[in-house]
C-alpha cells in the first residue's frame, strides 16, 4: 500500500504598508507565499504549486499576485522604500 498526497505550507515573506484597493486605507499588508508539496508516506518530496498573495490587515481583503511582483514587493519592503505602484486589492477566492 502506497500512501501519497499533498501538504500546504504558508510562508510570511514581508509586511508592507500599502493603500488597500478594497477599503482605501493605508494599512499594513502581509505578503505571503503558499507552497503545495507532493508527499509520499507523509514525507514532502517536491513542490506542486506556488502562489503569492497580499492581505490587508485592516479589512482582510486578499489579492493574488505573480511571482515577479511578489519578489519586487519583498525587495522594496526589505530596503524600506515606498513601492512605486500600489497593487489594487480584490477579494481572494481560494
């Protein structure tokens, strides 16, 4: 009998101050990465999917973003610079 499946991991990459497109408040947003890994006998072997999202800490709205935009926001957050453009927040269905 072979036991296999998937397991999800959530990583918080940064906390950024952005203007929320949903509520319009300049609030902290968490930048997160969700990785789903294939498991065999409960041992995670390799990633199946990776998704990035931001979430407003004021209203809770989430927005999916691409890998490039997530990396850019993470670099800007680490350097303390204000982002050049603010991502528009939309409710996250996922």
